[in-house]
């Protein structure tokens, strides 16, 4: 229906959830844990690949 793979749809959903958690004040470590990542570093890599910014850079950009 969407011309997207299941894994891409799941990744998009998880990254949107990550955005909401980070914006609501959850730390990077807490966000990674809540979303099922084994290591915060892995979460950071996936987030950066998806959004082009690390979670900390993303939050800094929002606060400007």
C-alpha cells in the first residue's frame, strides 16, 4: 500500500517515537532503553543515519 518495506516502516515509527521521547525530556540512554536498543551508541548511530543529526545535536537545534 505504501511502497515501503516493513523494516523501513518500523524504523520510521521507532525514530518518530524517539523524537517524542527526547523532546519530552527523556535522556538519550533512557530513550535507547525504552525503544529496545542494547546500547545507547547503537541508538545514536541509527538516529543520526535517519535524521542526519545525533540525538544531542537534534536537541540543541530545537532549543535555538
